[in-house]
């Protein structure tokens, strides 16, 4: 089959050959080449130009500062939590100002895309953390605050719950817990009723008040900090496993937070710990522990950039200091979660946020876990933010691509400045976004409000699929597994799938179950479309086969670029057809004139 037809025959109609001069003028351009060849060469030029255009469209990589579009003049305060407060399927922001004021920035469709709509103030104390959730089971979001005394005489933390009603908060509708805590509590679902519970060490006891599957830090008799895993079995039989014999940290080392982490894409959750070997954090490292390994493996020890040595920021016991914290998210959607960290150079002149990419291990120290972190030292928009304090991931545009929010010092009245950076990395990768609701109601929710914004801790998500090379690929994540010390976890999970556009073979969702119940509460869905958002409603809790799921598709840039390429090819083909049709018509007209001339000549 020939893509182009020369002017010798067309549709079975034999035409007279044109004069030689006509051959040279009747193509896509002038020259000595035959018409079909010149058209093909011109088509190749058009295709090259089209590919170049698509390449330019895809070449935008890096970060873009979009703070003004999102906040306008309100880009200051301490970002404390995320949650869909008004149940519109858009994630809202909980921001602290002045130490005693909470503002809820609701997502909007017009610039600025986040506007402060709900305000709550407390008369006494300083707010240290915010944990949104449905604490009374009415399917409306409440807000839990931890506070400490204004004068910081003691480190005791009080807990106040403000009850939400009709998507507002009333300072008079609150409950103050009658116990104070040594540290910020963990919000979790202990008894499997999908109503959040409060776990922590009160001032009346040195032991936690609730036991569940936990990873705890304790102080051994040797004054070394040790790590313990507590497994809550059926009927409250407790089995304890301690890592203290294999790896411990001395008491003087700086305060850091512990993380659950999926490092190598095997579907199992690993433990991740950033730590310092000295009080100045000049010797910093990130360690990882896998199930079955009785040791901590370093996955990042090289913090040197050219001639500058960086390390974690040492914790100081003041209001503006934050424990060493990593925020986890799959930045490039390759299926291996990355991290954001705040680092300070050893001279103390600057501290910045850096992206830590999860890459294959290339040294002997991490060979047993196969993965490691690599610091991205050169990300221009991120490097321009000086004196950074906190950095976390957030899906700003609800498109499944994780963007970045950074808090930095330097704003007036000791408030932090808020910076938002759009993720422009185009990695030809896919994702699935999953949020599990409380399942306390379905079609009979109070006030007809579906509880999209209840921030449900406890559910666990896992998927299995096949990658582009035909190998099995697994992934898993827990929903809201942390709540203290600016955990800033999102109320949903974005799971990267890499470059495989295959359907997810299986996606499992499980929720906590009450003590004594033997059957697991989990449900399976098959053939989930990539680049989609799945909202799971586990109602009723004890009948998983009756759970419902709503699937929302999120077209990616690949779809847009494919559409542009398809339209361009169609236009190009139509242009070629038009040119050839015009040439054929000219040839037919010329032949008719010649035939008419020959007829009259013969008649004479």
C-alpha cells in the first residue's frame, strides 16, 4: 500500500503524463525529485516538527513557585494538618497563627485557591498540634488540639476537642480531657469502631494507656533509647519484640521521629529512622529496618555537597524547633516513596529543604535492603527558600501528583512563611489515589453529608500488579499512621505505579477490627484503572462484601499529549490528502484541456 499516489494513475482512471515542466512544479515543493518522494520528505519534516513540539511540551521539569496563586496575601502561619473540612472532596489546610488561633483554609475554584473561612481561638495556652477527625461518629469533622501553658512552666500537654456542626466550629462546644500528657498523643482506632481514640502517656502513669500494634521508644536501664514493637493479638494477648539488643541510641542524641516506610516495593512496610551521632548533628544518617532483619541498615550517610557538609537540624526545646522529621511521598510516582528533609550546613549559616530520592543501592552498606536515598542538591525553586523549618508533600491540584509545601522563618511577628511549589516533573508514570472513609453511614448520613473529610486513621491499602517488564509489583500504605510533631500526613494515599499502564490486578483495603473478632475486615477490588482516585466506604464494617467504592478518573498529561499528537497527525494527513487532491484535480483539468484540443484538431 503506497502512502502517496503519483500523478500516473488514480482510482483506475489512466491519465496522460504531464509535460516534464509540470512534474517539477506540481509537488509539495520545487526540485528535481518525484512528487511522491518530495511529499514524503516534507511529511517527514512535519513529523519531526510535531515531535519537537511535543518534546518541548514535555520538557518542563522541576518545581514552580505557585504561592501567590494559592494563598494571595495570606501565605503565613504554621501549617498543622490536612483534611476535607466541608466534605467537598477537596483537601483543606489547617493553619496556626499567633500561637492561639486556628484558621481553616478551604479549597476554592478561584484564585487564591485557598481562603481562610473558619476561625477558632483559645483563651489560654499555646496550640502545639492539630488533629482533625470525627471523634463522635456523626460524620462531621471535629478538631483535636493539644496545648501547653503560655508561660511554658511545665511541659504538660492538655487535649481539647472542638465539635464540628454544619461545617463550622464553635468555641463553646468543646470537651477538655481530664488528663494531661507527657508528649503529643497518637490518634488511632484502638477498638475497631472507626471512631478515633487517643493514645499517649499521661502524667499519672509512665506507661501508655492503650495497647495496639505499636512501635515505641523506651528508656532502658542503661539510659539508652531502645525501640520496641508491640503486637496486639486476639483477646489482648501481648507479644513483645525489642530491637534494643541490636541497635540503640544514646540518650544525648537529638530528638527525632520514627516512620513507617515502603522502601523496596515488596509490599512490606519497613521502619525508617533519621538520627544524629552527636549533639550537633554533624554526623547524620538515615537508618532502615526490614522485617526479618535484626539490625538497622544505613540508607543515607553521605550529606556532603561539594565542599559543604550538611546534617539534620538539632532539636531545641523551644516553640519554633521541630524534631528531626522526614515526610514521605512518591514524588516521581515510580513506586518507591521518596522523602523531604530539612538540613543545616555545619557552619550554621543556612538550613534548607531537600528532596531525598529513593534509588537503587550502589554501595555495600545498604545491599541487604536494595534501596537507598540520594539527595537532590540542585532544585532551584526549593533551594531559594532559606531558613526552612518544615517541608511536606501535598496534592495541590488534586491530580495525583504530589507537590511540595515548605514553611520557613523570616515572616513578621515570628510567623512562618508558607511556600508552595508545583511539581512539574513529567515521568510518564502512573498512580492510584485511595481514601478510605469511616463507613459509619452510607446513604443515611446525618444532614445528608457523606463523610469525605473525617480523616480516618487505621485503614491499610495494598495492591498487586505487573510492571512494564512483566514482573510482579506490590505496594502498600497505611492511612494516617502518625499524628504528632507535625506529621502532616495526607488523609489519602497516593501510590505510584511506575511506567506500567496496566490495570491493577488486585487492590485490597482493610480496616481495624474489634478485639475477639477473628475474621479479617478486608475487601478486594480488581482491574482498577491507573490514574484514578478510589473512595472506599466500608459500610457496614463487618460485611466487607457490601463495601462500596467510587472511582474517579484523573486524566494525566500523557492523555493530553497523546490527544495533541493524534490531532496533529490527523491535520497533517488531511493536509497531504488536500494537496494530492488539488494536484490530481489540476492534472485532470490539464488532461481534459488536452483531450478537448486533440478532439477539435481531429475535427478540422
